[in-house]
C-alpha cells in the first residue's frame, strides 16, 4: 500500500517496523513520508540542523535489518557524529565541522534498523533547557509556536511531536531528554549512567553527568530501543547494573505496588506554577487509584547547583581550548553565546579543588538518594516548575545573571538524576487549560529502568497520550 501521512502518524516505531516486516510498506516509503512531513513542518518549528534526505533515501533502498528496520530517525547535533554530516554542537565556533565517521551510538541506531533523515538542533554545547542558538535560531514548540520545545534535545522533541518521526535520538546532561519531552507531550527516559554510549571518543560527558538515548511517543518504543542499544562502550569507567530481564519484558508486566515519595518541601521552595502543582496532585491521585503508595519525603539539593555549574563550566572551557588547539586558532568569545562565554571564563578560573569538591557533592547526593530509596521505590516531581517557556526566556544569548535566575526558576528538579547517575523519566500525563503539555518526572534507583518502564506502561494504559497531537 502507499502510506499517507495520517496512516503513518497513527503508528509508533514498533508499529511501522511491523508494517515493513509484513511487506505492507517499504522502508523507502516510510522515508519519503518522513521527508515530506519534515519539509512541511520544519519552516515553522525550525528543528533540523542539517537534512540527510539523500543519504536516507540511499540507505532505505538497501536491505535493512534490526527491530526497527526502515523507521525514520534523527541524530542530535551534539557529540554524536554521523559520517559525512556536519557536527556543530549548535555553535558558530564549530561551523563547517564535518564528522569523519559514525559515533558508537549512531552505529547502534543503524544496527537497530533506524534510518537517520536529519540532524536535529541543539543549543550551544547542550547548555540550555531551551533550543535557541545564534547559529540556527530558535526551535519552536509544535503545541505553541511562541514557546520553546525544550532543551537541549529540543530539535528531537519538536520533530517527534510534529509527526516527522515516532522517536528521535536525544541526550541528557541535566534534564535534556526529560525537559523537551515534557514541553512537547512525549515520553522521555534518561537511562542510568553507563547504560548507553554517550558520544564519540569518550565514555563520559561532563564527568559522568550525561546520558544518551531517545525521546519517543510510546513507552514500548523506548523499551525496545533500550534493549537494542544498551551496553556501556568499551573502556567505560561506569557500567550500569544489569537490567532485571529485558526492558521489553518489563512493560508486559504490571508493576508491584510501589512506594512513591513526593518532596513537598523542595517543591514549595521551587515556587511551582499552579499548572505544575495541579498536574502533580492529579498524578498523585492517579497513582493512588492504581494501588501505589504516595507520601511526602525529604530531599535536600543544597549546594548541588554550584557543583553543577563549576563542573559544566570547566568542561566547556576545556572543550573550547581543545578545539582552538586543533584548528590552530583560539576560539574567540564573539564565536560563542553570551552565557557560554561567561561559563568559559568561570571554567578557566576554577581551581582543581573546586572540581574535586563538586564531585564530592555529587557522591554525597548519590548516597543520600540511595538512603531515600531504601524507603521509596520512586521519587515524584513535576519535570519542570513552569509550563513550556516562551522563546527567549531561557536562551543562552541573554545576560548571564538573568539567564541563571530564569534557568533556576524553570528547571530545578531534573539535574539530580544526572548528578547521582540514576534513571529518570518524564511522562506526559497532563495538559493545562491552554492545551500545553505538563510533564511529570519519576526518578528510580540506579539500574532500575525496568521499574520505571513498567510503571510508565501502566500509566500509558490508564491515561493514554499517543492520540494527542498538536495542530500545525
């Protein structure tokens, strides 16, 4: 059959792959539908850093194997090279940089049968929770074009929400899978530290803070993709504990009665927007109705923001110094965003003892979280403290002090899972009166993605979201 867009978008990646296996459609037909949709919606959402249309057409004409054989996909423009394609990290300082070969994650995605049709946008070096850059402009939310699609995987979330593809590669150093998933009404799982490869020529990013995986429309796609690409890269210092069975098996079984803690004191201090508070209360009631135990808990995040800032600043400064040396010309401050420049200055001035203290703070946080998880299986918060941000409100081109204030008020809950290495997910369980998605975050024990996915599948069945699509 010849697949229309409306038929295409009714399927998740698992469903599209099943059509290909059954011979109902070809990989080439899926790619053409995805390209046509991308060409239609990218002008308003601005989510493509670089098209790979010709490469995708050529790949789809060849025999493809794997659990997602023939399914269109995108790779994020951050640390994950695609051979022959630009890799700019959202920065003018890397404009013209071409990847010589695929990175490990790209290799695994291809082995799973996925067909990259484009490189998705990222803010500079993945430093923000919106996706806005001087190089590419602002990536916009398909639910409301005046608002951000989130960051730093905002290109991925916008493409999936707009129906270009059913799932897309994303990375997460402080919430960058969960935040855009929340902004665009999608499912976003950040795996445990050491579960998946995080980039090219390294096994950790930002000293172990980062993770790499995907944003999806369905829970089963996330589970089956995790089964397909999981495994720490060779030489990794951090290797995630083995999953309890496969992720695909986890979504087929109902979760045991879970003990779920809500850090009310932390939430009160964060000054939640009423829509986010209402979403949290609504989901707490849903969880109780499903038989889970929900009660208040204590979670102390003091000192972690400073530790995060100095760590990210030092790594950003080192990246630019390395790039300047490689190209034979130092990176000038007018080649990078205003906030990035401030971070680079901070990173260059940081003492080694500050980095050691920051690492110690992360270790202490992991210990405190492990103690908390002796009582609670999961920790529950809104993904964000506010609905999706207006364009420009949390952009790297702002004055650094006002940016820091806006960032802290907008996104106070996600980074803890990066600092401790735990898995976490944003689940699209609530829409506000304006029709904007409000994501809900669950944080699990290290290595226990199966628990998260099992609950996510139960929630997806109790309150389906797959049918919800923005009108563009």
